[in-house]
């Protein structure tokens, strides 16, 4: 079909297990126990529940240092500030929540490490919104100590790029090498259960061919959960956002590649359909009659007079790809992303001679 040609010409397949720099050993693993999905024990909601539980354990005669504010309405920045503030009771509650959450995170990671796909993992990057800031850094560091105390010799570290930008920068590592030879920027999309973020990503390939200097020049966020659009309405809005960035790139003199990288929740099949895991997106994105990459090509058939190529992969995978330049001292590494659930992906670096870059 002509549609398939536009989506796949000159690039790899959606949801591919082999990319220019890495092999993807697994992604979106859903481990279960008798209580349900293990990832739910180390999600953003899990931390809020743990924090709320510690608030309820305060002696009844003591005033809640957080007042009447619901736990889910207290932001990470506020909790981080409490850690260095003068209110000892409030700090004790937050420290206790961090400790319990770190225990849960370490437990879930141990289970990942016991799977065949995650065997011999040397480093795990922790991404997602929770990882950004002092709160997340402490939880990640404590989880690493717990793992090493249990003889799992794995290094945990927060994702280097801001989580809002990692999902955009990671899209560069979906692109074929010819992109970097002739163009200086790409369009990237990061789709989540609450937001859709689009951005213009500068490769800076001439400064660093490993893409370690790549930068998000500009990005825009649409909180689709507030608008509750239909699936078609969401795609139409996304198309308009991308068209705006194309105009912006032209006005600023960028050599924009005819390539759009998309980060999306769920199991992404090679034809661009979504098998499962997209239940939080507006409408039914798992329908066999819906194909987001093909829809985007239909809206934006060309960029700078060249046929548009679109490539989509799982959001956890793409966040992890932003770390590729910094993972060259290890062979096997992974990512877990703390958000509504626990995204995950495991990578094996490919030899440089085979990378295509």
C-alpha cells in the first residue's frame, strides 16, 4: 500500500527490537502477583498512598503538618522543601514515605532482574516525572542501597534529561543515520495518558555524533485529559501542533528532517498499530482500524517537499533511548519510568561498527 510506503520508506519498523544503537531485549513487561500488577507497587499513585498512610499514623493529638490538603494535591517540590524545613514532624513523614517507596521500588526491580530478559543488567535509569527532583533522587539512591545489600550489583540513577524532554530527545535514536547527514532537527511527539507534548529537537550532530548534545529547542504541551477529546479530535489537534512547529522551524531557518518520531504508551506493533496498553488515551487507540503513524502521514504528507516518514515506539523505550550516549561503558542496561504505572525497557548496546551512526 502507498500508505505503508510513506510510513516505512527508508526507516525501520514501528516497535522494532533492533534500532541503530541498541537491541531492545524487552519492553512493557507486566509482572503480576496475587495482588495484581507489580509495577503498581512502585508507581506515582503508590507513593501517594504510602505518604497518605504515614500522615494517618500521626498521633491524633498532633496537628497534621500538611493541614487539610489531600495527599495527591501536594506536589513534589513542596515535599522536597519539607525535607530541609524546620517542621520535624512533616520531614519525618516524608522521609518515612521515601523509605517505604524505595523498598517497593527495590522489590519490583529485583523481580525484573530475575526475568531472562533482564539478566545481567548493569545499570538501570529511573525516568518518569517522579524521578525529577530531590524526592525522587533520594528514593532512587535508597533503592540502590537496598539492592546492593541484597547482592544485586546494579547501579540506579535518575534520568539525565528532564523527564519532559527525555521522551522527545529519545526520538532521535529512532531515526536512520541519513537524517543527521543532511538535517539539523526533527519533530518529536511524546504521548501520555494525561498530556501530549510536541517538540522541535535539534540534533547538534556536528558537535557530538553520539547525540549527547541534542537539545529540545521548543516544546508545547496539550493536557488532553482536561478537554476529553475523541480519538479523531486528539489526532487532529496533534496534527495542528506539528504543523505549527514545521512553520516555526522554517521561520527560524532550521533544516527540518522529513521525519517524525513518536513515543506512545503500549505494545507497539510493526505496522504502527497498538496491541495493548493504550487504555488511558482518548478513545480506542487499540482498534485494528486505527493507525496513528498513517494518520499523521495523511495530515502531513510532506515536510520541505520530501515524503514524511514516521516511526513510533513505546514511551518507556523512547525515554530510555535518550540515555544511549551515556550508557557506552556498560553493555546491558534498562529503564523504569515512574508514572501512572511503571514503564520499563531493557537494552543491549550494539557494537559501534554496526550502529549506522
